[in-house]
C-alpha cells in the first residue's frame, strides 16, 4: 500500500512542489490542498512556461492597444474597406516602432554613437530592476508563508527615510558609512514589516489590512519628515539634503575603468544578486525556510508538527520588510541620492507583480524583476520616440498578472493540455487500486 | 461550446465590419482625393521650415492632462511647434524617480531645448544642464540651487518663474470683499515656493482689505504667512484629499476657497458644489474655461501664463537668442493676472472692482510691492 502511494506523492511534488509533499509528512493536508487549491497556491505551482506565455500574450495584446492608440491607424481605419492594407500597415508600423523603441531603450541601442551608449540601456534596465528584485523577493518570501504582504511600499519608504538620514546627517569613514546606511535601511524596513507580523502572530490581525494601512502611515510619515528642519534645511521643498558620497553605492563600472560610460548601474545590483542567493538558501536549504514553507502550505499541520506559526509569521514579515528596506537603499543610496516624497515610486506595488510572475521563487523573482526593469527603462524611450502613451507599459504589466492568475485562459489560447485534468483520473485510479488492495 | 464561441466572434466581427462600412464612403473620398496630398505637402512644407530644431518637454508626475500647469506648459509647447514648424517631443513622468531618466533620454535624442515642468524637476534639469553644456534647458517654476540650497546660475538653463503673489493679492482682496461669512480659506498641494507664493499674496490681499475697511475682520484659514505654515493636501493628484480639506473649511464657516494644488482643486470644487453659497478661486488657468463643469462656482482665477512664457522661450531660442536670464511673470508683463469674473460680473460691487484695478495699477507702477519670502529672487 505504501509502495503504491509513493509514486503518486512523487508526481505531486514534481508538478506542484508543495512543501509537505516534498518531505512526505502529512499526506492528509496535501490531498486537501489538492482538492481545493487557493489562488495563491495555483499561481505558485504554475510552470515557468506559463509565466513566459503570459508575458508573450500580454505583449501581443499591448501591441494591439498600441496600434489602436496610434493616430495614423485610427485615421486609416475610417476607410478600412477602401484600402484595408493601410490600416494593417499603419497598425503594424505603430506596434513594431513602439516595441523596437522599447528594445532600444531597455537592451541594446544600435543607433547610439558609442559602444557605451549602445549598452547603456541594458544597464538602465538593471538599475530599475534593483528595487523591483529586492522588494519582489520580500513579497515572495511572504507568499511562501501564505502571507499577502501588500506593505512593501511602506517598508520601502521607511527604509528610505532611515537610510537617507544615516546617509546625509552623519560623517563616517568611507566603507563603514555605506554599510551603516544600508543596514539602517534594512532595519527600517524590517521594523515596518515586523509590525504586521507581530500583530498577526499575537492578535490575529489580518496582514493584508494592516500592511495597507501601514502604507498610508508611511506615506504621511515621509511627508511629515520632509517638513522637519533637519530633513529640509533649505525649506525649498520636498527634498532632503544629498546623501554623502561616502554613503552611496559606488558605480559598478567606474569611470577610471571605462571613461565616459555614463552608466548609472551601481553596486546595488550586486546586493540584489546576493539577496537572491540568500533567499534561495533561506527558503530551500535552511530550517527556518522549511518551516516558512510548511506554514504556508498548511498552518494547522505545521502547528501539529510542533512549529510555532506565530514565530514563523513574525520572522517572515521581518525578512520581507528587510528586503524591501534594501530595495529602498537602491533608490536613496543608488540612483536618487536624496530623499523625496516620491522616492518609492510604485516599486512596492510593482514588486507584488514581480513576485507573482516569478512564482515566488528566488531566481524567478530575479528574472521577473529584470523584465519589469526592462519594461520600465524601455517605456521611457518608447514614449519619447514614438509618442506611445507610457500607460501602455502599465497595461502590459497588468495583463501579465491577469494571465498569470488565470492559467486556464493561457492554456486555452495556446492549446496546452491541463496538467490537473490529466492527473486526476490517474489519481482516482490509484485510489481505487488502493481501496481494492 | 467552441461553436458558440466561433459564432459569437463572427457576429462581433460582422458588427465591426458594418460599423466601418457605414463610414467608409465619405471618409474615403476626403482621404483618397485631397486629404493625403494636402497632408503630405503640408508635412513637406513644415519640414523645410523646421530645420533641426527640436523642442522637448518633461511633465512632472501630475501628467499633461492635469488641467493645470503641466497642461499649460504643453499647450505652450504645442502652439510654438505649430507656429514655428519645429519638432516637439512631450514626455510624461509617472513618478519622481522618472525625471532624471526622461531628461537624459531627451538630451541623447538631440533635443535643442529641454523644458522641465515644475519645481520637482529641478535636480534632473540642473544635472543634465551641467553635463551637457552645449544644449539648452528651461525649468518652469523654479530657479537653480546648489547642494546647500544657495542659488546658482547656469549658462545654458533658463528658469521660468512667476511672481504670482501679485495676482493672488488681488484675488485675496476680492475674496475678502465678497465673503459673506467673513471667513475665507486656502490650501496648497505641496509646501514648495511656487505654491506658497500664491498663499502669501492671498493672505496679504485679505490683510489689506481689513486694513482699508475698519469694520472688516475677514479671517483666513489654511495659511499663516508669518509662520509659513498651513494646510496642504500632500500631492497634486489626490482629489479626495482636497475635498476633505474643503469640507473642513466649509464647516468652519469659509465661503470662498482657493485651492493651490492643480487637479486636487477639482476635489475642492466638488465639495463647494455641495454647499450653498460657497465659491472657488481657481489657480494657474482660467477655471471658468478649464474646469467648466464647476464654472458656476468660479469667482475668478489667479492666472499664471505658463503657456505664453514657454512659447516665448522657445521662440527666442529658435531665433538664436537663448538667454539664461530668468523669465519672471508679473502683472506688468501679464505673465500673471486675475481672470475675468464671468458669471459674477454683475455681483462684484463697483467700488471693489475699482479698488482692485487701482491696486493692480499701483503694483505695476511699483508703488505697492507685494513681499513674499517665496517670490522669485530677481
């Protein structure tokens, strides 16, 4: 009987990769999970192929929208039946022009004057990817524990306040100053992330609501801070003094190595890579990570197995907040180098999309962050070269989430078989076998 | 199921086809016969005149459709593009973090002049101007300053500034003369000089009215000029914040409100429209025309002629005369001004309009100086 059961569990692990299935403990919960998979669970168990197809589909629909938003296309479509090719040609030109501009703005610009200029777009994509990857990793850790952490935005803001303050208000030796500022940002984010963790663990407060509310508090906190004399000595507006050069991330490609490269790419990208490796180690190799996954898969089973769900919840939220705080350092110590009210842009919310696209896996999140960084960097050139509305980028991002959240839709479009449907009859067969045995 | 879907798709396609078919003949005629030829010759003509001049503009995070200063800037650029036959590129920023990238993108595209709209683009424009000494820049609503907030002058960057205190002084005087409750209010978007300068002038106008009329004691809510403190909605986007602030002012007895917060002012107008006898003083553009859904509430507007200033700057630069000398809009050069009263024309008492006109003349002649710590330093 056990021998018949094992292949079944093994298959489930490969398809769904549920943490309890992996270790073989708690078959009951696994089955229950299989019968009624949550949305989050479904998204996390989707294959990498599904993510790629979702991106492709979103880009295609985005292309259609670009074509329709184009004035030439709309003009030509009014006499569609006299010369249908005009409309199609105009639409095709609009779409290819926009995507070519986006490619030139995000990967490689062959029209730039120098080689440095040609490669610069790729480095820009990496620059924008830094906060997305780091905050995305934070969200992903939360997802793995079954926590919807919507608060990355607030965690970034608080991390940015602390990191910037340590950066401009103090005078410390070269390397130490940067490390102190990074650590400060990390702790700031961790504290802001820890609050909902503690509230959930101790009092059962819903982390979704608490993190959203903490976002608002953070937004008003930063605008209050920027009115304080110490943050705004010139009283000229919503901008802190510049962070001391000692406390900024050095450029990854220094000027002495490659003169006049004009790259903004800084060591924050290395931090993002290190953080990805760390999260991989934490989730896949450490005991804490195993407990996080167990709690995410089934809190009741985890509790039965002797884990403290509350403790894991707090740890998860602190780690998530710390990663978001690191994302903030990419902004205030990397690109912006001072604190403004809009320093967090919408990175905290985009990070949720990044984590979903990356299926909450460390390297998946890393590459999803790169993709979103490229969409952001490419969007600028697309807008200025082809006058395509920048909002198209947001539409494409939203479509990606939409398709990720609806795997059956993507499967229908690309006529892929449904893995669940194929597996289910087999499982019933094995259960009947089991019953007869 | 699939067949049903196919049928539905076919039906939808047929509907689209018929819709396009209906409009085809007339459109086809114009387009096929004269339209295209006329267009291409027009384009060619424009191309000849244009030369290589490329005028570019970056919005702040409010976007070009804010019915306020970004929109005015865009209109200025559009009309100069049309008048001069030059090329224009307009780029919208979605967040504060986009400014530097947008500006440097435009510079590398070969823009002859890059105009940043709004105080928030100061750093982006300034660092681009320092790195690219051969191209020209302009910045609306802010001068340049170094890391210690001391003013600096750049050879290739022109600040476009407005001494709006002069015009809002007149608006404050009008509001004080028109209020029935004896209480008026104002609030800003962000506490930055280009916003606070409106509120300083407004406060001064009210104070002047109280001084002129011994029995008047009009109170101003939302701004304390001495302390430089007041009510701010926190951004230039969140209209509901403007609505909440205005509701609070109304409940404290204010019957005239001046929101200095771009599109957030629409929230203020929405709140005002729900209470009887509450009026709005719009800013930047003539609200009677730009926010026409609330035109019956608009007592007047403190206008800041960003469009014409942009047009003037671009025209000067095209004609070879770029100068880094700041443009300062005043009542005298009509860079700022008070909009017509429109629907309230008959309701404003004669002596009040005469007094306001007199003060306008005095300000222009220099007999009356409106002082504000937020005014552009000349």
